[in-house]
C-alpha cells in the first residue's frame, strides 16, 4: 500500500513526504517552545476547571500526538483552553470523585459528538455563529474567567461565586481578607507578563549585525516562554521560603506524579449529597448533569479549531478532516484522563512563530509534557496560585475584542445587537444560554430580511416618454414570508404614482419559491382589475420556469432594457387603441344609427 493510500486513512502521513533533518530540527525547536508554553497553561487551566493541576498536563499530550497523524494544519496545537476549562468547571463541584469523572466523560462525549458531526458533514454548522456573536461570547467568557481568578490572585480563600456578578460580589465583600503577599505577587506577575509580551514586537532588520540578531532571538524566546519563566521564578521564591519554614503564598499543593494509565472513561460516579451522604450516579444521571454542554462544548471546540486552521492554513483546510482529528483527540484523550481539548490560538501562534514545518512538532510537545509528568511534578507543588491566576488573566484579557465595535457601529449597527445580546446574557445567565440567545437573535434578523426584503421603488420613463414603476429587490431570493410585503409595496406605489405599468426587476433574483410565485399571480389578478400591466424584467431560467408553471398563463416578460421598452410601448399603444374604441364604439353602435331625435312643436 503506497503512501497515497495510507493518506486516505492517516491524513498526517503526507507530512512524511520529503521530511528531512532540517524539518526535524525545526519541529523539535517549535515543539519544545510550545511545550514551555503549555506546561504552565495546563496547570492553570486545570485549576480553572476545578480539578487538580495534573489533569491539565494529562490533557496536553494526547491531542498533539493524534493531530500529528490526523491533522491538516501544521501550526495547530491541540490541548486545554481557558474557554473549555470554564465550561467544564460547571460540572466539577459536586464533591467526591465526581469532578474528574464528569470532566473526562465530557471529553469522551464531546469527541463522539464531533465524530458524528464529521460523518454527517455538519462542520458547516459553525457558520451559523456570526462574528459579532463570537466576539460577544469570547469577550464575556474572558471577563468571567478573569473574575474567577481574582480570589486566587488576591489570596482570598473560600466563598466562591456561581456567576460573574456573584463572583465580583464575593470578591468585593471579602476584599479585606486579601493576603498582601499573594496580592503583590499576583499584580506584579501580571505586569511582568504583559511587559514581556511586548518583547516579541521588537523587530530585527535583515541587515542587522549578528549581535543584534542574537539579541532579537533572545528577546523573542523570553517573550514566548514568559509563562514558564514566571512560574519557574515564583516557584523558586516559594521554594526558598519553604526551606526556611515560611509560606507567604498560597501554593498549588501536591501534584500527582507519573503518566496517567490507559482506562475507559468513567460511566458512573459518586457525589456528595446533603449531610455528607454519598449519592451514586449512573451513566444516564451523568449525561443528565452534563446536559446541553454535551452539544455546546463540541460546537465551541470546532468553532475555535476551524477558525485557527483557516487563519494559518487558508482555504485549503478540509473542515471534515479537522473534525475527525479533533474528535479522535478528545476520544483518545479521555482514555488518559483528559478534559475537553481543542486548538489553542495563542499556542498555535507560538508554533507558527517558532518556524514549525509539520504537525510532528506536536509529538515533541507531548514528549516534553510526559517528561514533566515523570520528573518535575514534585516541584509543581511550590507554584503559587497567584502566579497561575496571573498566567490565566494575562492570557484572557486579549480575548476581549473591543476593537470590532467601532467599525460595526460605523458600517452596520444592526450587527451589534446579536453581539450585545450574547455578551450581556453570557454575563448574567451563563455562556451557554448567552451564545444560544445570540445565535437566535442573528437567525431572527436573517428571517426578518427574508420576510422584509429591501425593495427600491422608482418611477421612470422610456425614450418615448412611457412612464412606469420599477421595483428592484436588493436580495437574490424571494421566499414565501415576503409575499405580502411585496404586494403591499407595489400597491402603495400604484396609489402614489397612478395606474401605470409596474415592472418587477428580477435580474438579481435567482430563487423564487412556489408560494412567492403564487402570490405574484394573485397580485397580477389585482392589477388586471385595475388595468395595470405587470412586466417581469430579466428573469433567470429557474425563475421563469417557476412563474410559468405557477401562473399557468401568459406572462409579460422582457429579458433586457430594449425588450422592456418595446413591451411598454406596445402596452401604451394598446391602451390608446382601447381608449379610442371606448369613444367610438357608442357612436358606431346600431342603436345610435336609427335613433330618432324627438322634435318638439310649440303649440299655440
């Protein structure tokens, strides 16, 4: 079986063609660089998901391995993200061992749903989510994630809130309980991370000296690995104080060492009930608890992954194959205790900037994560929670895409409404319902535009001064919701401009459904009673066929402006002949020829 045959089953095999030592070195450098980014992020995102830190690392190696064989975009890196971690956190606070069990099962079911979407080729469903809705959703999510990290950033223990407003309220009420060392460490960490992030914007010209180029590369490495450097430095400080018997910071705590074992996802679990009682949940109960997130998490994961793939891979990316790669990453990841994963835009950008050549770089990233699980976990316990919160906050603040508001306000204020609905409701009632409300608002506007198409109404004349009303639809389709609207517009135009011919310009209309055609027939009957001709201009073959089959009678048509002028001139001539007949006919009738005119005689 040749390589091309293998590629049908393993798309990633195409990267092996022409793979050489230069590609291997580039992938190794990029893989290690991404690994230094994902290690602190994985620990932080697991904490955000309400789980022990090691679960973030469990989620950071399988996706890279699977995508190396199944993926189609070399820059994409699969792993935990802040958004999916936040959505997972809604099911990890029921006590007992249920937290990891729910997260792992959600990962498995997300993969199954994504696989079903791939089989049914439903990847295009993400097109129903417009850019304003996406912006509103991600911006609200960023604020929710940032708010959820304020307690850890300030060293406030307990009293967690269940939503954005509740979390802010708890932080404000318990602000006096903030720990000074944690607060200082957290705020300084954010400032350092934001400052180091700007280092990557320093460009080195091609004709710069060798020393200047080395300095530029060094600054880029520092900016890229800033999260790992921050965690390393703050952990070293915490370790120093711990050796002296002091603990000024709240630390992450023990991180389980070792590579997770291969096992089936949990299909049953136990939660803590009232009075610390234990309640057993079967698979159906767990699915009921996960609820709408079983469908929503995959949709969000696909939305992010396809967007990243298109951003770096262009139009050559196959959404269905990307769905398969993502689904297998989640399914196989669940066998290694992974939480839901998808492509990470920040890590994919790092991968791209590192000069990655193929998705094989993900294998090196996964290997580095496995080495960290085997060797470094004893030292992870010294990572201050404030530092991890700083990592999350400094990452998500750039998810707030406020810059799109200005062009939308200038160009199309209507598009701001679905985005605003999504943003506000996501903060008030939750991201799931907020996203759903935004999509429904967008669909409502689509339906409204279909039911109320924009119609330009003008009165013009032919070269022979024959006046007519021309109706120009601004959309390429006319469907049944628009029937009454079109009839009302034409009726109002006739009342305003008189009983002159009406021309429906169909040159940009490519679709006409049966109900709309029937409505047009009823309109023509109304116009016939008023003796107003209706002419269809420039109808396509499909529209012409629909109108002929529906109206079952001769339809006045013109394919271009010249034919229209001829038709209108003929209608004008017929109208004049009809008027002449109305005048002459009474004079030529038999009764008028033999009618005797009475003569009155005056009698004396």
